[in-house]
């Protein structure tokens, strides 16, 4: 009689119900744990920052707050959150995201690359509008933030919001892959 092999389980809590963020988180974890069944739960986790964070500090804080909320209210093996923000840098306006990954022992922070933003669109963000709404108005789309995002529109689909989140999350997994190198 052959021994049955139990499927290994992982529970992932994502600090958003946005399908782009949930799918990016689950896809990232699946690449690191291909022999596991990943139960993924997206939850409404408050960021504690403006709906459209401006500047790196607020954007990072939003992702950290979402992960903390998930840890305090849910039981999981991993917790992930992504927060998209925008800022004006010396070279111009750009949008980016911070990602935070935690388990029950450590926390890792990552950041996406910058996507240049037209100054006219960044000014609307400074007036309190959200990037998704600004992009929908500029490109005549509907709810682009739950699809390819500004990234998909401005790169003509060569990159998407999900692909950018996945890259940042993949890199932020480094401390979990080599805890012996990252422990203090």
C-alpha cells in the first residue's frame, strides 16, 4: 500500500480585496511554494493614510498599517499588503508602490520601480483625486485600478499593475528565503 502524501497548506492574508493585489500576492507566494495549496484571503484592511498617498513615507506607512491590521485580526502564515503612491522627484512626477510582507517572525519591505507621470495628472493627485480615477478620466476607462492600472495604460500593456506588484513582492521575499542571513 502506497503512503499518501498530504498536500501542504499555506494561509495568505492580503490587506486588500482588490483582485489585482490579491492575485499578485497569491501568484508571488505560489512561485516560492509550488508544492503547497495556498488559501488566499483578501480583506478590507485600513491604510490609515489618504486614499491617494503622496510621498514615500505615507505610502510605506499605508502598506505597513494594512499588514499590521491583518496580523491583529486574522491568523495566517503570510501577510502581504501593497500601497500605491505618487511623488514629485527631482526628475519629475512618478507613481510607485510599497509592499510589506510578514509572517509570524519577521517583516520585509519592498518597493516597486517608478512609473513617470505626466505633470498634468500629478497635479490632479495633489488636488485630492485618486490615480485610478484620474487615469479613467484621461483614458476613458472604467475602474482601471482593478485592471492594468496606470502602468498598463502608460506602457500600452507592456507592464501591468499586477506585474509590478509581483516583482516587488518577489524581491521582498528575500529575507524569508534566507532567514539565516537576515537575522540580527
